[in-house]
C-alpha cells in the first residue's frame, strides 16, 4: 500500500453529518452520499444570505517541476492549521480527473498527513459529477452533428463545428479522428477529436456558475449552457446549444452536479470539492458556488488555484473573481527548494524517475540561482494588489542555509513574510507558523478592491498581449494566420468583451517547458483560439499545448489493483 493510501486507511474518519456540523451547515442542507461524503443543497445560500462572510485565502505556487510542489497539500494543511488555532476553516478544491489519477501525477488530493479522506472516494468518480459533465457535453456534440445530418436546418458549416467530444482518460489516439464513417446511415465523415472531460466547456461552466441560491444557480447554469457556441453557420454567425435544442437536456444531466461536494481532511477539517477544470487548459479553479457556501459557513476559506501563479492565480483573478465579485484577503505562494534549484537550469527532473542526487545536497547558491521564478510569481500576484506570503513546503533534505536563502528571496521580492510548512509530515501542526502568518496578514485592515490587468473593452489580441508581457515576461505575441482569423471572427460575432483564459504549458512561465526560471524577451506564439461563450471566456492555445493528454510508458494504471481482501492498492 502506498504512503497516501496507508495514511488514508489509518485516518479516524467522522460521519459526514459531523463534518457538516463542524462546517456550520445545518443538517437540512446536507445530502449524504454514503458515510463520508455528501452534497450541499444550494438552498442554504437562499436561507443564510445574511451570514457574515469569512476571510478568503488563495493558495498558488511557483512554476512546478513535473512532480508538483505540494500546493494542494499545503492548502489542506493550512486549513487544518487554522482550525488548530481556533479559527473555523474550510478548504475548497477542484475534483480529481481520472486522467492524472491513472496517468502519472496522481489525484491532486494532497498527501501524507495532509490529504482528503477517504482517498479513493475523493479521486475516483466523486459523486458522479465528471461523468455528468461528460454525458451532457457528448449529448450536445451528438445533437450538433444530428442537426447537420438531418437536412442542416441551421446551415451549419461542417468545417466550423466547434464542439469536440470528451472522455476522462488520457488518450492521445483520440486527439485527431475521423467520424461518420461506414456509409450514409452511419453519419457524414468529418475530421474532429476528443478533449479530456475536465477541458470541456461544461466543466468550466460548472466552476463559473454564480447565483445566490438554488434556483438562481440552476437558472445561471441553464443560461450559460444555452450560450455555448457549438458551431458556426456558413455566414459566420454562431450556433449555440440553445439553437440545437440541447441546452435543456444538458442542464437536466448536470442538475445534481451543481451541488458542491462535502468531504473531510485527515484531521476532520471540512473540505468542499467541486468542479475540476484543468489549469493549463481551462481556468484551473474550483467552483464559485463552493466558495460562496464556504464563505457563509467558515471564518477562513482556503482555496487552491492550479499550477503556478502565472496560470491558476491569474485566471482566479481575471476569470473567477470577475464572475463571482469576490476578492481574496491574502495569497500564499508555495515553493520548494528542489524546484528553485531546478529553475537554475542545472537539473533535469522527469516524472516517474528519481531526482538527480546532486539536487538533494546542500547548495544555497543554486537556490539563489533559481530565484527568478519565485520573484516573478510573487510580483505576478502583487500586480493584483493582494498581499503575498511564501510557504516553503519542507523536505527532509532541506538545510537551514537553503531555507534562509528562500526567506531572503521572498523578502526582496516584496512578500509579506515566509513560513516553513511541514504539513505533509506533521499535518496541521506542521502548518501553525504559516497559519499564524496568514491570519495576521489577512486580518489587517485595508482595501480589498479588485484590480485587473486589462479592461474587458480592450480588443482580444491586446488582452492576450497584456497577459503575455506582464505575467509571462514575453516581449510580444505572434498569432498564426488561423488564430488571427479566429480572433477577428469572434470579435465580429460580438464576443470581443470576453476575458482571456490562456492554454499553455504549466512547466514554464513561457510557452516552452524547456525554458526554466523567468525567461524574458521571447515571443509568445498563439496557434489557435477557441471560444467558451457559456463559461464566459476566449481560449487562446499557445505553443504545443494539447487539450487531450497522453499516457507515458509506465502510467500509474499499471500499478493499481484490488488485493485478495478487496482493498485498492497502488493508488497514488
């Protein structure tokens, strides 16, 4: 049994009714799904709109190595530590995709003594939400092709059918396919492809739904699905899910998925796990609805944004906060000494392989040499006017000299403080220093007015350029002919007011995963642009980014099994 599974199996779980009570959620609004998980009736927001709102804490990170730097583990541990300080705290996280679970990265549910439990229930099919998203999305795709097949009353341009099908598995063989083969009765041949389910616009919509109360949220879901652009007519005008008469049925399929999921940490801290949009493709943040519920229940809500601050945090501010009207009181940037050393450019870290031995030996000079990435990510968040705390996720091989180097980097970059976090090994007790610092900064009086880097009135290409220059450090942006034509078409169709959700590599501030540290002066290439009108953003795709991951030579699926006693083994 792997370490995380063992810790999960040894956890002293509380019934989900007890967790709801700790959250401050009346029993009438809890819908149990078994003993240790449940859903929350959004009527809670109708009935408790007058409750005071808690403090809102964003957890982001430096650009990670392929192994990840413990951002989710830190977010979970921070919430547990805040509870140890006597503050009612909750963590809100994205749902796990089966792609990474059976691929290489794992389920994104934390680790060690700082994780969501039961582990298997949290990362496998959690309450069926991702399956509902997949089915609703594929229904819309089928209805779009069906309208084209049956006389094409909407005058669909078959070369501009935007919606692709989805499945929650890493499968590179589905990226580019031909459908409709086998003769007239089986359809009409055309080129298309699959995306992973968590890159679906419906998953992005689930995360972006707003509305105080059950009816308002359901109505907003229905409206957003109706606005989804599934294709374009031959005259260039958009065709929506409403036009193909699928918005209502898709809403029905996602009705239960709209309710946030309640689970617990290994220390019985409440955790709301809801929506799972990928960060390098979609907006990389958990749902607005989960945060709204949490903020009416808890004194502190710790929410995590995917990958580095250049991706998850930027999208948190420009997309999630724009839609929700919420704004954080403080932000945490998670760093590790091994990642800082890797950003020096001297080491090659490969997922699934042991770390280079030299990276584990004391070398504060390498930490300083790789400091540019941490400095840039701190500066990225400070541009939004939010105070930053650096959390150094500790490893046993870290030395005092290296820790001191990180503290120096953080202070010089303008961070409000730095704390060492040891939550993986020690749980909430290992995050007390961080929790005290976060509470101190978050409770300072002052303005928490939203600050954005671009107005929505700015042309789409200029919005993209602002993000590339101010967040990534690019000298400029290069648009392919296809991308330039798509941007022009979207603006002509009336979508120029939408914000930007960049799809790019998570392994570099740039578009190129081989560029470590904080590269400057590069040209940021946009190869194509998609539209997510229902979610409410434009999706430029940079470099070689793919919307359907592939499996490596030795995926995690090879190790996952059931033993003779019926226990899961090999799960990350």
